[in-house]
C-alpha cells in the first residue's frame, strides 16, 4: 500500500510540476543563471584581473557554481518554454544530451573547487577557463538563443 | 672502376629522388597544416559540418529571412563534394563567388569576404579539404522565397553590391593592424554576421561591425563604442573572451559565436589574436546596436 501511495504522490507531483507556472520557473532559472554569471564575473576579476585580495572567496564562488550546476536539469522541466526565455526548444528534443552537458559543468566546477583547495594559481586559472569554455559556453552554444 | 662509378651514380640518383620526395611531402604537409588553420579560423565547419555529421560534408540548414540555405559538401567526393574541382575553379568560387558550372553563389556563402583572401591561403585551404576523407552526401537544393529563388537575379545583385578585390594592406598602419584586418575582413568574415544588411541582403558597410540580427542569429556591435560596443572592454578582456568565451560580466558566448571561439579563435596563436584585437579596437565606433532591445 505504501508503495502505491508513493507512486500516486510522485505521479501527482509530476503532473502538477508540468502545470506549474512557466513564468515562475523561467524567473527562477534566469535568477540562477544570473548567479552563475555573477560568480563567474567575480572569479574572473580574482583570477584574470589581479584582484588577489578577494582570493579567499574563490572557494565560495566555486562551491556556489558547483551547487547550482547540480540542479540545472530540474530547472528545465518539459514545456517550460517561454517567449521571454532564452532556452531553445532543442533542450527538450535532446534532453539526455542537455543533461550530460549540465553534468559536464558539474564535473568541471568540482575540478575547479579542487584546484582552489590545492592552492596552485596556474591550476586554478586553467580550471576556471575550462569551466567557462567547456561547462558554460559549450551548453550555451547549442541550447541558448543568441 | 666504371662499375663503382655507376653504382655511385645510382645511389646518388635514388638519394636525390628520396630527398625531393621528402621535401615535397613536407611541403605538402605544411600546406595542409596551413590550410587547416584557414579552415578553423574561417569557421568553415560551423556551416559546412552537420551536428555529429562527418567533417565538412555539408551542414545544418541556415535559416534566413530570404529562405533556407543548405551548406554543401566540401569533402573530396567527386559527385557530391569538390573532388572534381580544379584549383582555378576553387579559387574562383571563393574570390569571385562563381561555381565551377559558372553559376553565381548566393551571398549566404560569404564570398563577399573571401574575395579578399590571398591565393596562397586559398590554395592551402584546398589542399586541406582535398586531404579530408571523401563523404558521399548531397546537400538539398536551397529553399528560398520569391524573388530570391530566381538565381539569375544574383547577377543584378552582384552588379549592385559585389566588387571582387584582394585585401590591400594599408601602408600607414602597422603590420599587426594589417594582419588583423586581413584575419577579420577576409578569412574570419566577422562582418558577415556583425554588420547589418539591407533588404536585399547586402552588407551595409556604413555601419560596419555595428551589430545585426539575421534570422535567429543576433550578432552584437563589436565597434569600440563605449555604450553599444566593446569600448569598455580592455584588450585583456577581448583576448580572454576570444580564448575562453567568458565575457567581462561573467556571461559566456552562445550560439554561433561559441562555435567561432571553440573551433577558431581559441586556437589562434598570441600574435594573430593580438592582431585581431588591434584591428577591432581601431574600428569606427557606432552608437547603436540592433541586438539590444530597448
């Protein structure tokens, strides 16, 4: 019986999530994407523009990106297309590929966090560039409108 | 004595042949490597390679306000690729925009920029393409709206808008600037997206690099205007962006530009990158950007 309850609740959750207000999802998603951008901008200032006094924050920025990267696939439920959203419909046509790109960002941000913990500046810079190029941009290339 | 001399001569001849062969092979390899650089910086694969399809064997449809173009196969397949093209025909295609059959190309193929390319670079590009694995894959016919589907109209278009011309270095500018100008205007054909077009699809050079919207492609203003262009970007910002796709505000490139960076500018050597930046930062600033909505 418990199992059935669980299935029923899950099914209800799925359906209701499909009906959820698309606008609100887009608003949340855009907020998270802006957060990524904010952390990336801060990290670029630290690592590429010599703002070394903020280096102690690099770990925090990296962990924030890592934490948010994990939830990317969930932020793009089926049918959450919107006029105001830059998400291309290709996302839902190739969802496994989209998910694997999100996982790439997760892995690369994990590597960046490790590099920050390691403390080697060259390694940090390299991991940061890789994260931007192969994590963020590689997915935007295919799935974000210009 | 005579015998020894003959053997000597034979050895000498074989040695010479091997040497000539090795030099020839090395030169060819060099040419192909140069050609690959042209292919990458020109972003040829961005249009002519389909998603997870074989390299240069024809690409995804290019959707424009004039209709849908199907980028053709550039591999050496004799039937569906460029296998039968002579070197002259290949040069003519890029510099004049005329196919081997004598047909004018639509300017969706950016011959309007490639006309500025040097024969040396075009030959290298051809050597590279000829060395690719041949793939049999015929591109569909373009599907264009009336009146753009009438190919003879292109002769009028050419008469109005196209002048074949090679890149002419400006003697009053530095070598770096001239290298940058060549890379941006000829091979890189940056203006094909970043310069707006008129209603007949011709580039409006009065607003060169001032940003443009073409179908789904939005290419922002890349002139040094501080409000609408890249005037606030430092040279380091520009270099970092062209290497990694990361913008100064922490956002990254997407769509076509992400491809341009990944396959092209990220692989450039420092000197070429610096040259491109030198040229871009010298452009006339334009204080508007059609990609920015008010």
